[in-house]
């Protein structure tokens, strides 16, 4: 069994993907070819966000977002310690300071009620992560930002396609950043990402930063990066969009089904809480268990791959430990000890899902 079944997806989309790739090979515009703008327009239509800028990866989208708002050395960004390192990495790369607010223990998303107490005169932005595919409480976070003149940047690397109060992830705040890493809900066949924004000035800045700060050919208005997304990768995303609504439906249905099967079994597995005003597109189907190493070993013996997203909160990572006391963020520490992700993709067969759940229950018996 695959943890993320990309081969089954390609088998279904082969004609569309191959045709899209062949078209790029025929026109030969590998850098900033027509598929780049075509994908940006398709993602604007999908999310409802006014502007989309395709970039080299999710990490690059976050970096460009912080450069576009002019983050400077010493500026603080409030974020969650329970995320992939890229979230804090880009802050530190620019000389900024990640200021952590702990998570809600049941959803593993940043606890919006803890953010306002972290605001100082140096705070510039709030960077919530839509972890596992569920958006954090963005209305509450936007309200804090409005009171203090801060920018909200959604790290939507895991949540493309998710919904919060009738709006799509990536259209919930001034800026959002997503990733098309192959295993994300909308993946390409390599690295890719996108920055979304409601602010035309930020969109323009991001477009310039993406190409070494050029506002015209060899006219460098600002310092930028080499942050373009390949035309070929945009072509893959365009092909994958043809079936994306169906994939999101399947992810939601398989997530519900996992939850039902596990809950009905009366097992001690703790399910992730999904709030009633939003959904979770399950970039990873993550649950919480005690004695995770034993459960993982039993599942591995049954031929079922698992993963841990993430074993340690960032303040327990050597590179990011300086910003927080080691015993702080107790919910993030505990989540890091207990979370475990099960196989998930739109093409996961229900029979395979049954096998996963049976093995999980067997491991806990
Ligand atoms: C995957 C991921 C990123 C980085 O995306 P890349 O495209 O791999 O650079 C950033 N933040 C989170 C939460 C992620 O899951």
C-alpha cells in the first residue's frame, strides 16, 4: 500500500497530463510560458482570491510573501510551533523573529485566542498554518490583525481546496501561500507553489520579487529571488485541476469514513477535531495515539505505511529553539509525541482503508 498513491492518479489522468506536457514541449517556452498565466487564472477562478502568483515552491511563496510586505531584521511574526520547518525558516532567513503561540490540542491548529497576547510593537504579521488541510480560525485571527495593523499570511500548503465559512482556503486573508509538492492536495510533478493576495500592490511586488526584483527587463527595482514556477509544472497542475473537485469530494468522504470506522470501533485512537464551520481536505489523515512507536511498528509489520507530521515542535528543533523556552507550548509538545498519519489520497480504495483500520485496531488491542 502507498502512503500517497500518485501512480493511481496518473493512470487516470495520463491522457490529460501527457497532452499538457506535450504542448509545452512543442512550444518550448519552458520559463514563464503561457501555462503559467493560465494556471494563475484557473487558481483565481477556483479560490476566488483576486490575485495569484505562481512561484517555485510553497517555501518560496512564504519567503516572497514576507519580502513583499517588507519584513525587516528584528520584525516579529506570530506563528504556530507545530508545523513544517519552512513556516519559521523563511521568517528567520529574513532576520525576523518567529513568536510562537500554542495550538488547540484537539485540532492541532494555532489557538487564535492566544495570539493577541503575543503582539508587540515589533509584530508585523500573523502566519497561521492550515495544518493537515483544516483552516485555523481565520475570522478571529483577521480581527486581531485589524486591531493591531498586522498582515495575515495563511500557510495553506496543506489546505488547497478546503473551505472555511463558505470561502476557500487561500482567499481568507491578505496573503496566502500554497504548495504543489507532489503529495499535497493539489500537487505537480516536482516543486511548485503559489502566492494569493487580495492586495494588488502585494501581487505586483510578488511578481517582481519572483524574477529577481525586475519591474522591467534588466530593470531591478528591488531585491528579489529566482522564484519562478516551471511552465511544465504549471501544465501538470492544469491537467490535475480537471479532476480536482472529484478528488476533494473523495478526500472529504474518505476522511469521514476513517473517522466513522475508528469511532465506531470504540478504540482509544483520538481523532482530529474538525470544526463545524469548515472542513479538512486531509493532506494527511492524522490521528493521535499513545505509544506511537509500537503502533507504527505493528502497522509496518502489516504492510501499512505511516508517517509523523511532525515529531517535534519547532522550539525543540535546534535551528529554531532560540525563540522559546523548551517547556513552553505544552500542547504542541504533546501533539508531537502522539500524532500519526495514515495512508490517504483521493484514489485510496475503501477496501485498503478497511485494512488500515483493521490493522490499527489490531495494533491497539
Ligand atoms: C509542504 C509545506 C511547506 C513547504 O512547501 P514546499 O512546496 O515543499 O516548499 C510549507 N508549509 C507547510 C505547512 C507545508 O506542509
